[in-house]
C-alpha cells in the first residue's frame, strides 16, 4: 500500500511537472512556468560527476581510463570549473534551439522554464523517437541540475528556454527566424545552437545578428554556435557570423579533436569528446539511445562533437552573467577570449588566436576570477 | 502527346530555366531537379533544386522580405500579387506568392527595389545537428 501511494505521488509529481514545463501533452501555446527553485548540491555528490572529465580532473577516473581503456589523459583537458556552487547560472536565462527535449528527465526537473515547438506551434518539445536525443544531450551538458541523481551541468541553476526545430526533416528559413524571435520574446541571456547549415542565407543571418545586438535590452544576447564536425574550414555557416561565438572541440589529450572545424572565424575551444565521450543526459528509461537515463563516456552512443563543446561554453557564459548581469555581449566574449588557455602546438598571433584553436580553450575559473 | 509533354518537362529539368535567387548581393544559381529524386520529397507545393554547393533545397510559395520603410508595402504586394502571411519581426515579413516560381520571381524583383533591404525565397533545406 505504501509503495502504491508512493507510486501515485510520483505519478502526480510527474504529471504536474510535465504539464508545467510543456512536456508530453503539449498545449495551444508556449508554456511559461515559474521555475522551480532548484537547489544545487555540492557537485561531487552527483554519482556521475567523477567521469565528467570536461569539467574537472578526477584521479580515479583517469586511472579507470588507463586500466580499462588504455588511455592516458591530460590532467588539464578540462575547463577548470570552480568546484564550489558559487556560480551556477542562477537567475540567468539559457536558451537552447535544438531537436526534442525530454523535459521529464530527472536531471532537468525544475530547469525548464518555457518550451516552444516551431513545427507544431505548441509547447510540446518531447522527443518522438529514440534517436531524437540531441536536444536532451545538449541541455544536460549545459544545465543539468546538481541534485545528486546523475550528472551536473555547467550551469545547474540556469533557467532553460527550449525551442524545438524539426531537425532531421527539412527546415525553412522562416522557421529558424521564428526560433530566434522566440528567444527574443523570452528575453534570454544566452542561446546555444549545436547545429548549422553550412550555407547560410541572409534572412537567418539578419535574425541572429539582430538578437546579438539588440537583445537583453541592448546589451546583446550571447549566441554560441558549434563550429561543425567535418574537420574542414568553416564556410558560410551560422558559426562564421562575427557576432556569435564559434566553438570547436578538444579531446582528453587537451588537443584539438580531428573532426573539429577551423578557420579565421573560430573563437574558442571546449572539450567535445574524441576517444572519451562527454557524459550527459539521455532520454529517461528505455527511451533514447541507452537503456538508462544517461549516456556515459564509454557508451556506444557516447556524446561527442562540437555539439557537446558549445553547451559547455554556453554554461560558462551563464556563470559569467550570474556574476555580472550588466556585462554586454562583447564584454562577455572578451572575458572568455582573454582568459582562455593557449593550448596546442600551433602558435597564437599577437592577438592571442590562431585558426585551429581560436583564442584557446575556455577556462571557467580564470573567466570568473578575471577583473571585471 | 503525353510523350512529347514528358520530353518537354524532362528537357526543362535537364537544361534548366534560368533559376536563381539573391542571397544579399550574391547570386545563387539553382539547378532544377525532380522532387522525387530529392530527400525533400513529400513537401507540398514546392520546387526542388540543387544549389552551387550541391545541397538540395526546396523553394515554396513564400518569400522573406525586409523593408527599409513600410510606406509603399501595399504597392509592392499588389505589383507582385503577394499577401502577408506573418510578421517575423520589425520590418521583416513572410509573404505568400501564387506559386514557388512566382515566389522566386517576386523575390528577385523585390531584392532590387529601393525600399527593400533584402528579399529571398523561404528556402527549405536540411540542417545538421553537430
């Protein structure tokens, strides 16, 4: 009986939370809910935190990498996230434009403030297939709660504003523009885009530039784009827009991942998995790509790519904006660029950048300690 | 007669009408291709092409226009038989045309108009998660 009541109470909670955050049933319009107050447990109380090598160094995990996978990782491969819960993105609106999001995920409870599905014009952004996992993976990296369930996101107390686009199907320019306009309407602070066209048209570029210049009451929204995974020069891609941050990937050896696109519009690097994946949220239960609730670093479907790197940067942007909401877009970008680690064996020019690492790999601790 | 018509349609695809659109100041030439041969099949009321990068795109009966001034919008809509479908944001509109071909022609003409910042078809294509 007690277990039955327990199940009922859990179901009621899921039902309430699902309706509130726009998951499952959908609605006629965008759902905005008062964000649940998310506390942030110490990061090391999250069971999968040790294997989040992109955020911090854990000696036991590196030993496991060596003995189990014969990989000798670089201790500095991570972004040096501060181990305290001082900067967690609290009070910052973090936008994500992607495929579906499992809003019922145990590690995203309370995180999702609003959702919108461009194709169906309602709030239902739940994935409709097991392989529609990307948005859940990206959002987990950026903003999974520190609730002692699984992982911790880079900004575990940021409020998530999610727009679903029909990736995998054909997407029109006007749908992309609508997604960015929704972000403007929600007045978000930072937008993560782990996608790109490789062939950008002027209408989309105009919408993105408008948000970077005029969003946040003129301070400018920080928009982060994945640079792409072709191992090729960045072309006429959304990530090439001067006003956005183009993010490439590094690996466990603290080097540029071979797949990571490069070029004179590349801005920053962040861990993106290569040899060792980025542990993140999967769809709950048997849905998604694994049989559990998380995609582990050594899963067959482990998350890797510049898609994984971009939300790390977006999360750090949320931390910076929590520290100082008055920073303009340009100031945030300047903080990130001037505090990045100059990794790799390619020389950086007098401005501190090169085409393969941009301004270097982000260093969260340096960015948050920098004199602003 | 049916055979002749088929040959005519096929020759259109083979040799192509002069299809293009303007991406800002840059002309993008389009190579027509039968919709059934594209990954974009299934969409309604579109024309399908390959762009110079070899990417398959579809053009529907809609265009995106950014006006510098809204003073003469009615004239432009009447001239090219367009209707407002949606205001995307200040000065930027999604307009409906009679057909995909009419959309391409209207976008190209409007792109040169003095009151208009840019005009382009509402291009549909696959975008890649990374």
